[in-house]
C-alpha cells in the first residue's frame, strides 16, 4: 500500500488511530507478566505511546500530504494549425497526459478521435452549459482542450500548450516543461519565461513562449462565423471566415467552413449566375487540395469532399465516397445527411444501412446528433411541407416534439420560431402561433413569411383589420403570392366583393406557372366569389 494512501486516506488514518492502543496493550501484557501491574505505569506508558504516535504521524504527514479526490478532466488534443507540419501522433499526446497525471492531483483523460478537429463542434465549446453537460456525459469534471505552440514538436521534453477550462474561467493558460507544470498568468509570465530559459538552456524557448503567449486563437472568430452560417447569414459568415484564413491560412475547420459556405451560395445562386457557380467550384477544388495536404485521413475532409460532389450532383462520385465512409463510420450523422440527398433507388447499394424511407433517415439524424438544430429543422420541414395526410395528426405531433426540443437547445432562433409557429398553426393553437411569429418579427423584421403567417393566424381568429395589415405588409415586402389569396378571403368575409376579386385576380396573374400548388384553388375561389357562394375552399398555409 502506498504511504500516501496510508496516511492521507481512511485506511491509513484508522491504522494510526489504533496503533497507540496496541502499544498500551503491549505494555499492559509486559507488566502483568512481570507481576508488577500498577495503574500509574499504565498511564505513563500510554502517554509515551501517544507522544511517539503523534510525532510519527506529524512526520509522515509532512512527507506525504493527503491525496485529494482527483478531478477527471477530458482533454481534446489540437495542434498548432499555423504550421505546415504533419499532425503529431496520438501517442505523443498520451505522453503529455501521463506527465499531467504524474505532476498534478487531477485525473487527465485524452480524447482519441479519427478527426483531430472533430471536437470543434460548437456543442462542446459554444457555452459553458454544453461543456458541463458533455463533462457529465463522459464522467468528467472539466472538459478542456490543448493547443501545441509553434515548433513544440521539436521539444519532446518541454511542451507548452494552452488549456481552456469549461467551468468558471474560459481561458486558463499553462506551461508544461520537463520538470514542472506551472500556471502561466499575466503577473508571472516574465518570471516563467526567464526560468524556462535557464532550465532548458534552449535559445528558441524564450521566443517560443512569447509567441505562444501572444498567439491569437482562431476559435472565437471561427465560432462567430459558424453561428452566422447556421443562422443563414451566409455573406457575413464568408467575410469573417476569409478574414480568419488571412491570419490562419491552413486552419482546417475554417477551410471546411468556407467550403460549406461556398456550397450554400452555389445552391442559392445556381440559377442566377452560372459563371459564379464555376468560380465557387474552382475555389472548392482548391480547398479540397489544401485539406488533402493537411488532413488526408480526416473524416471531416471526406465528408466535405462528398458534400461538395453532392452539391454539384456528381452522384456516381458521391456514391463511391459514401461507400468509403460506410467502411469507416456509421455513427456519424453526416453520413445519413448525404444519404438523404440521394435518390431512394441508390440506397439499395447500402444494404447494411437498412433504411427504407426518408423518415427513417431523419430519425437517425436526430438520434445521432440530437444537438443539431439543422437536422431538427429538416425533420420538421419534411413532415410539414410534404403534407403527409395519411397520418396527419401523428406527423404533427412528431414535428412538434422535435422542434420544441430544438427551441430548448437554442432560444430566440428565427428558423426554429418559424417552424414552431407553423406547427401551432396546423394544430389550430393560434395564440401560441401568434406569440412565435411576433417573436420572429421582433428579432428580424425583414422576413415576409412571418407577416404572412401573422395574417393567417389573425384571419382565423377573425381579427380582420389586423390580418389585413399583416398581409399587406408581406405583399409590400416581397409581393407574397399567397397573401393575395388570404386578402381575397378576408374581403369576401367582410362582403367587400370588389377588393376580393382584385386580390384573387392578382394572385392568379402573378402565378409562376406549373409549379404553383395553389393556382387551381385560386381559380376555384374566384368562381366562388363571383357566385356569392359560402362554400369553403382550401386556403394555403
């Protein structure tokens, strides 16, 4: 048994507690054998035993202080992305963790991942709450990540890296060299640098520490860009990502984010500017080449590469890459997200996946990545927009559960609020729908669909003046087609036949053609207005 455990923990304490009693028993036994047993001898012997015990206990406690319960700390290893060197092997990080466990009273655990930057997921680091939840999930007290400083791979004995704690403080810098593990703060920075120079006798070490201490971390800008991208503020996200890549040109997560942004722009503008599409295609190929040079075996690289070819509808290539990914992982939601884009007949080539329809894929997406807002929105859109009437109420309940969970994960998110409002409209819970759409307008007053849906909800509550105001606002903003439909219904309800006909004629005139789902309903409704019939017709949502 370790002396530290013997002295500092419960078994050792009990042992030292009973030791003077054992001494007293021994003295009593000797006195009885000598037939000279007297009380004062027993007391004197007890005092001597207590003095000896107290001295030895003090001596042992000085040499072996009690061991506190170690905190389990999960470490995500990162290398310095500014360098063009290869990634350091995982075994190298294990060596650092062994040093940390030996030199501190905490139980450090290193996170092993096929993708060195997989842990950049904002679920872990976007907020303290998520970091704490993840720490609980992996049975760790704190979630941290380490970044190696420039050229540190040359110094296997003296490693400097930065730890970011996921509890009270966001940034806790540390210095680890071959002899100590010392906290690096503003007030001790100069002292540690000078000591490090003396201890290591390395002329580069001082420059290395100074560079490390002043090195701007790319994470903050990266997360800002990622959040903007998720909120569909694509142009702002691209500007910020390009600025980040000017400072860190070989930062793989930012390269992938730029690629994803370009893919989204391509998808958005594909019918507007074919030359622009070609530019983004070439830029995407450049990004793929850089990533291949940096992280050829990274899952993130292969997923982005597959998504790239998906956007440009190179389906044979996509299927080929999916088969490669299939061999590597089936526990990554991105695999099923790409599969969702494929035509169902291609699923037959992935027999082991055992998915037969879109809902099964969507459920897998949410199950594998429950914190992803985009997958929950995709799930909700599928059930609401496909108008699956075969099991309408069940589908609405599923959509409500999924999107309400999303709203708990991220409050005041406009896409989530829009879907939540739509679910409540379908359930005829009009007050809840109004509350959500008013929240959308307060967060972003440029969304015409929010005013359109406010118009629908107030129309159904027969608050016609309010409804008219919201519908006209939607038309003013984007010539919202179906707002004309509801305006016609509104005027018809208030017996304003002239304006009802104007509105429905405008709706028919602005129809985009065969893709218009409600054009026949609009023509039927015009006939109903002309015939003064009260027979209802289906209005769009």
